[in-house]
């Protein structure tokens, strides 16, 4: 008995933070295993949207949650919940999402997707409550996206993969079908950088979110500028129009409300963007041309999604949009069977009109309180996420994309809930 008493009890909170941090760092890596595929192969190809993979990073998240459970049992931590006014919209969202699961085209797939949403919601809550520090989360994500951005730049100049296939990098070059591409001034096909992520747009989007999250850090340290410059290069060489728009709209919010603090950073970002445009403007602006007329336009996708939503009032079910789309429009080529490129429209088609209403309420509530409390970095992050949501579907259909959305929201709630610096200093002095 004396021997066991001499053994100190593990710091379960620290173990949870380490596991969670590792999960964050490998979040962009596609190290995963297929565990469920509910539909047969449609049109002779594997439809990833109908499949459910277990990701390496979420295993680490779950381990972190288990360690946190032990930390609570042994009173190593006390939970400080954010204001109910900030949490109620999220509770409503989760309630709506679980209520429509039984009516899904594939209820098991919908339930698995909801379980993953619960994982991300729990992670966001723990960030918002301070269990996992928001600043530490941003640092780890910045390190991860720094590596991804450097890889994306290398992929663009190599015009193909670099060979990091163990970490989820795809096999591709300029001849690979259905890979993210653009074109040079002479019409030559060019690869868009995407790191180990599934698509260049995903890299661009999470790079934009990471850059805005970094604005809450001191700009006096040169390392912050270096990391930000590499991530910005990754954003640029993803050639994602939505990511560039989201970043500059969010940066505009900061300049408007914090002009003196942000004018230099905004000038540096603009100068870097213009410099890259001078040398690589042609492949960037080529993205604005209709380079793939065989694909349905975004407006046509929205019309099709609205049609499905009208015929499925309670939604097709999470993950089943492409299966129902292929049944409704059998004339579509297999590469055109993809989710509608609008987060809110996709949520309407998959999970009823109440789900996007809940999401809009979340964005509106966070924007209101961020503005009211003058947390303009948080407001900028909300603007960036909302912009991305209106132009693509990966915030719902991709593991890394959905994770970054929830992590960003957790950071926003954390910033809104944080006490002013002078108030925190006064509390420490009183103690």
C-alpha cells in the first residue's frame, strides 16, 4: 500500500491537452480507415460522400475526452461554461440535427455523421470553456497549416505530388482526372496546391481561417509574420476565389474597426497579394473563367438542391445528398454528382430548413456579441467562416473542413467570453 501511495496520480488534464494538441496537428492529414459505405457504387465510381471514415485525429480527440473524464473524476479541473446566451443556438442546432436522423435516406450514415458533429461540438465547447486554451489551439493549427501551405507551394512548382502518400497526399500530376487545376496564360494546365487535403479549396479555406485567427497574436514577433506569409502563399497557390474573398473581407473588418492597429498588416498582406498576382496573375484569374463547361454551374446546383429539398421536407439525410441527386437526375455524369457548393443550401437539402436557420442564428448571435463586446478579431473570424460557407460545401462534407469550422466557432466563443485584460489583471492583483 505504501508503494502505491508513493506513485503520484497522473495529471489527466495535461494528458488530455497533449492528446488534443496532437489531434489538432495531424488534422489536415488524411490518415483514416473506411468503416461504413452504405450505397453501392453508382456509375462505376466510389462516391466518398456516401462513406464514413475514422480519422486518426479524431481517435486522439476521443482519447483526450477520456482523459478529461478522469480529470473531472479526480477533481483536477473545474469547468467554467460560457454564457447560456452563446450556447443556446448550438443546443438548438444539435437538437434539430438529431431529430431528422430517423427520416434520412440512410439513417445509419446520418447517425454516424451526427456523432462526428457531437465530437466537434464537444471540442469547440472545451475550447470556449478554457479547458483547451484558444491561443494554444491557434498556435498548433498555425503550425499544421504552415506545413500544409509549404507543401502546397511545393506541389504547385513541382506540378504534382511530392510523395508524402503515407500522410494522405494524393497521387497526381497535370494529367490526373478530376484534380484541382487552373491554367497559365498560354493555356497550359497547372496543378493547384492542396497539401494532404482532399481539394485545393479546402486548403485555401482553412488557411484563410488560420490567418484571421492569428490576428489575435502580437505582430511584434518576426516568426508570426514568417508563418503568416507562408500560410498566405498556401492560400494563394490554392487559387481558391472564396478563400481570398473570405480573407480580405475579414481583414477589411479589422481595418474598419481597428485602423491604427491593422493598417500595417493589411498593407503587407495586400502588397504580398499584388506581388504574387504580378508573377502568377494568369492562373489566378483563370479561375474566374468557365474552364469546365461540362460541370453544372453553382446556380444549377442550387436549383437541383432546392428541388430535392422540396421533395424531402425533412431532408435527404446527412451524407446522402449525392445518392438522392443521382436518383433524381440520372442523366448527370458521375463527376457532376457532388454536393451543392453552398453550406446553407446543402444543409437545407440534407437536414431540413430548420438546420440552416439554426446555423444562421449561430453566425448572427456570435457576430452580434463580438461587435457588442468589441471583439473584432472574433467578428472577423465569423465573417470569414460565413463567407466560406456561402461558396462551398466542405465545411459540412469534409472532415478537416467541418473540424475547422467548429474549432473557429469555439475560438470565437472563447474570445467573446474572455474578460478584458485590465479586468483579469485586477482579479489577479486582488488574489
